[in-house]
C-alpha cells in the first residue's frame, strides 16, 4: 500500500481541489497520510497568485526535495497554480521533482501517480482545463459542519493587477445538477454551513445557460435538508442585481453576508485597475443592500499603493470607508506581478508608502468595526460552534466567514458543530463575546418571507 501526503497551499479553492485529488487517490488504493514525514510520495498543491505565494511554494518544494535526497520521501509531485503559472521554468528549476502538473487535473491524479511510481517524469502543463472528480470521491479535510462548494473555475474579468485568469483560465461553471449532488453529498457528510466559492459567484451559469444563474442555484440549494447556512464568497460589484438580492431575501438559508471585493473607491484608480463603477455607486449599492437586508454584513478588500495612487486618491479611499461603514475590510499592499498590465505602469508606489497606507487604512477600519460590533451588545445571534479554548467555546455567526473574519467567544462548554442562540455581552475590533441562551432548531427548507437572521 503506497502512502501519499498532500500539502495544500493557498486558498479554499485549492483546498477543494486537494480534497478531490485525495478522494481519487483513495479510490485508486493509495493511503493518504496527512502527518507522516516518511511517505512514498508528496503532492504539493501550490498557489501562484502573488509573489509571496510563489516563494512559499518554492520553499515547500525545496523542503520536499531535501527529504527525497535523504530518502524519507520517494517522489515529489508539484501541482496547481504555481506550476501552471511558471510552466516549464519550474520543471527546469526543480529537475528532481517527479511531476509538474497544471491546474484542474483532479480526476487524473490516480493515473498520474501510477506513472510517477512506474518511473516516468510527468510534465503536463497545457491550457488551463478542469477535470472534476466524481462527486462521492471527495475526501473532506476540514471540520464536517462547514464545507466549501466551488461553483465555477477561472475568471473572465481583466483586472489589470491580477494574474488569476492567466493560469486558472476563463470562467467555467459547474452544471447545476452536479452542484446539487455535491451539496447533498456535503450535507450527508455533516455540513450545516456551505460556502459557495468562485472568483466571481455572480457570473455563475453564464457560460452554460447563457444567463446569470446564481438565483436559480440558490433557490435549489435552499431546499437541501440538513444545511442551515449558505454563504457566498465573492460578488462582483455590478452584478448584484435586484433578482439576486430578492432571491437572497426570500431564501431562508442564504445568509445576508456580502463579500464584495472593491479594491478601491477613486474612479481614476478603478479605471486603471479595469474595475467597474466608483465610490459613489458603491455607496448606492450598499444602500440598496441595507434596505433589502437591514442587518446584512458587508465585507470587502482594498488594494493600497496601486501604481499612480496619490495621497489624494488614498484620502478618497479612506473617506469612502468612513461613509460606507463596512463590517469587514481586508487590505493588501499592491504586489507587482510579472505579466500583468499594472506591472508595466511607470508610476509604481514606494514600498514604504504602501506599508504606511496599509497600516493607516487598517487602523481606521478597526475603529469602524469596533463601533459596528458594539451595536450588537445585548442582541441575539445564532452561532455555529467550532472549537473550545480555555473553558469557552469559539464559534461564528452569519457575519463571520470561516478563516477570514472574526469569531464569537461563548461562555461555557458545548459540542463543536452545534448551532446555538447567544446573547452578545461584549465587543472588540474583530470579535464578539456572548453567553448562550438556547439551542437553535434546524432552518426550515422553505421561506417565502423577507427574513432577518437576528432578533432584537
Ligand atoms: S475579478 Fe478577481 S480573479 Fe477576476 S481578474 Fe479581477 S481580481 Fe482577478
């Protein structure tokens, strides 16, 4: 029985790919060993999004090759975004790596590993394509109560700073029937929360059905027994249509949580980024969202120090943030990525300025999120419990996506995976404190009413 360890770098989309690869290998008779350093093969599923991710990938490959040289690992397989992005350069840079595989080859990993064990060096980096594994083979690696469901691959937008379309390819949706069977499989494996992920969830379905089909998909997912929460990560600003907002309001399980990366608010910077709209229109969108879902949590990300960003542009972004009062904000210092149009722009911003703007933006946002969090004191929320720490439970409410947002600390002990009702007793910049007040019944599959996820 050959043992394999899978190392996953990068985002949740890569995690889903790794779970599919693990499932395919298990079906093929390989034994997955997530912990042992002494295995027959290591597969490194890399991220290639930013320079820092490339360094991390290279570090992980070097570490595995050192172990191969010492004889504790027999084969090293490199897969995913970095091998797709760097192609043959990577194969040359790491001549002792046994395989270099591009993105999306999940269903083929049994055959690929067989060839590696037969002594072949497998280099397969063609155009990005996506061969999904059969649904029931996915070997889940995260907590059973929360799962990611990738609804599409790739991206059709052309943001001038972004490398993703170059190695993940154009947008490609999974058919609704497949997604329904994946979601039922996840529910059967214990998932109470399903997080729909894609580079742009709002584009879902266009390539297959000739129209944006996210509302239909949500309507169907809302009917799946056993699932309580459906969350979506990431919306594209100009595709949050009235139909989509109405569907969110009318679907009891779809959380009023909007993760909408805006990247900037100043129209000049947004045009250079090849992104839609401007701060004014974003504010009007938030008004629409808050009118339809008064308690909705809005999350965004901004890039600071994009080429040509002046003090005035940055001040405009801060002013926008103060007006928008968003629940969650993440920020990145602009990273100059080879092969993107933004990397060719002449007016690059100094690293020290980017760093200073990043810290300023984050500290302004801390004050805003503390103010918003304090408004929850004395109110009730449903919380999905996930872990325990020092005599208290740690969970998440509808306002907290896994891994990227804050948490709710709840007094007392309970079982991870339980959903309980709590009363908020304290607030910090990112997290809330609470005491339990009751157990939460399963969400009914149907709801025709406009609902709010909270009670006063
Ligand atoms: S929408 Fe996101 S993934 Fe697509 S090009 Fe823009 S930043 Fe990249």
